[in-house]
C-alpha cells in the first residue's frame, strides 16, 4: 500500500510540474494565436485558437522529455501552430462544393481587380455567380483560410482534391521556387513578408504602400499558380 501511495504521489507531482511547464508558455500561445488571428477573417474567434493551442500545449508538456529537447517551446512551437492550422482546416469551409465556389470567386475577383484595382463586394459576386450571398461570404472565408496555410504546407492542403497524390514535397518546393522566380520584385516581397515573415496584411500594406486587397490578391494568385503547376505535373 505504501508503494502504491508513493507512486500516486509521484505521478501527481509529475503532472503538477508538467502543467506548470505548460502554464509558463501560455502567453506565447496567446501571442501566436493573436498573430494568426490578424491574418484571418473576423468570423474566426481568437479564443478558439487559444483554446486549441492551450490544449495542444498541455498534451506536449506531458510528453516532453528535457533530456531529448533542450527547449520546451522549441519542441512545442511548431506543433502548437500546427494544431491551430489543423483546427482552421477542420472548419468544413473547404468542402468540395465550397472549393469549386472558391475557384469561381477567385476568378471573378481577379477579373474585377484588374479593371477596378479593388475587390468586388459580396453582393456583386452573388449576382455574377448567381449564388446566395451567405454562400459567397462563407466561401470567401474559406479562400482566406486556404491562403493562410504556410506556403510549404500547400501540398497537404491541395492533396484533399486528389490531384497531387504522386507529387513529392521536394517537387512541390521546386515548383514553388520556380513560380516565385517569375514574380515581380514587389510580388516576391509580398510572398516573403506574408508567408515567411508572417506579417499581417496591414503591416505589409504599411511597408510596401499598397492596399490590403492587393496583397491578398497577390497571395491568392501565387497559390492558384501553384495549384495549376501541380495539375500540370500530374497530367
């Protein structure tokens, strides 16, 4: 009985220490959620991102082995961010029907933007595409979330459409590199700041002195080219 009691006490102490470890990095999780939220549609709640990140942080704290990893946050950071992105991808805003509508919307936005240098309203898109405005709004949220996925993870996101099953990640990165080389200097800077520096649209707008709509459009155009390139690879 004594050994069982001691074992329970040790387990409780260990669990407490693990929870304390997670608690120390809760501000870092909140900061990560805030940075992510800045790049998301207003319909996505920051509290949900924090909740998902915190849940993942606690799981990681209970698996963490300091003898294998010097830094807990170094061990946890990528996994917490991945959990938040997985949550965004699970919102069912990228259903097959929605993906078709997203493509149509992106096409119409590109066409409108070339003529007017701004994005069209939801009302305009609903009329042109003969769709309910609520579906237009939902699909535009889907499009924004899709564009948010890190550029080196676009492979996984696109795989849902079964068009790149045979493409290796090395091929994807080579394709992305070739596409980026063909962009203008300003477009390359937008992609660098948006995907690699992870700045918000507002921050990029202030740096490059172009509108947030134009920045968003450039990001989506690059993703479209990547998708088309992957389709070409697969014939």
